C-alpha cells in the first residue's frame, strides 16, 4: 500500500530504532501487534546486544554468555510480535554514545532506504529515562532520518526516502502512563494506542526476555493494576511530521495520505 510523491513513496511500514533487546517489548509490543494485524510491515533495528545488563536473580546465564542469550531472547520476542526484519547494529551496551557517527548513520540510512518506512519510532531526546544509550540512539536515528532523504549522503545506499513521521517515547515513565488520568490533557501525549486486544502478546514478549526479569517485574508485573492499566495503552509523541488534527490520535498513519 503506497502512493507516489514525486520520486518518494509513502508506505505503511514502521521502523523501530532502539538501543537494547527488550526496549521493543517495554515500549511498543502492543502497537507492533496492532499494526501487524493490519498488514503493516514492521522493522526493528537494535543497536546493542545488551551485554551490560543484568543476568537475573537467580542468574539465567554467566555475564560472558549474556550477549548471546539476549540476542536469542530478542529473536523470540520478535517472533511473538510479528516483526519481520531484525537488524543488530553491533555496538557495545553503555558505549553507544561513542559510536562513530559516520558508521551508524550509514547503517541506519541503508535500513531506511531499503524498507522505506512511513513512520519511524525511537526514544525521545532525553532517552525516556536519561539512559545514555537511549539518548544516543534517539540522536543517531534523527540524524539518519534526515540523511536518508538527502541524495548527497551515501548515493550507493539506495534511492532517497523521506520518512513521513518521526515518533518519540512520551515524556513520562512507562510505569506511569497507564495510571495517569485524562491522558489527552497531558503534554507530549500525541498518540494513545489501545493495546488491550494484544495484551497477552505483550506479556509473552516481556517474559521472553528472561534474563531481564528483574526489570520486567519492577516495571510491570509487581503492580496489582498491571492488567487493567499498565498493559492497556502505549503512548507516543510526535517528534516531527504533518500537523495533527487533534491530540491524541489513535493511528500512526492519520494524516499521512
């Protein structure tokens, strides 16, 4: 499903650009399922293998085994969520801010030009929780989205592509989103996605990240209202794109043609 805009093409494709295995399940599992059910192509780029994360308590594996384990966990989560294409960019956890800008820009530009997403989703400029890797991938993603539309960048990386909408995580913790009353009145909440029909898929994707069960439990399953609130909605902020008719919207593709 696409429409031509000169030499550019708008497509119902979503690219998720995150830093670690499990970011996709914490932040966007429900919406991935929602759009997969609509036939939207889903792409995930993950910058690191999460080797600086915890190994669980009791441990799931040794620290040396963690990168391999987390990669396998992500592949299991991606299968649950119906994400068709997964890219590992190959950077070290907690060192992403030091990645060579030219290298990571080109990697992401090639992904964007290959898959031609209408919408790209990443962290907000503050990294959602000020995590250094989250902030870095937000910066790199914005850089690549702009470069992908400029024919002077990497002319051998494919035909230029202009992303129609860049979305960020909201300016509030994931653990608070489902508890805030009148989300429509909160600044920075531009899209509210009802994920209740896909709640179990989100649960299963989160559980797939077994080595990170401490964080999963802390953010989600240790709360008595997890089913009714924390697993009911996912929210996003528009970084840039066409003007929104009203806020919040419930569909990423509204206003894109």
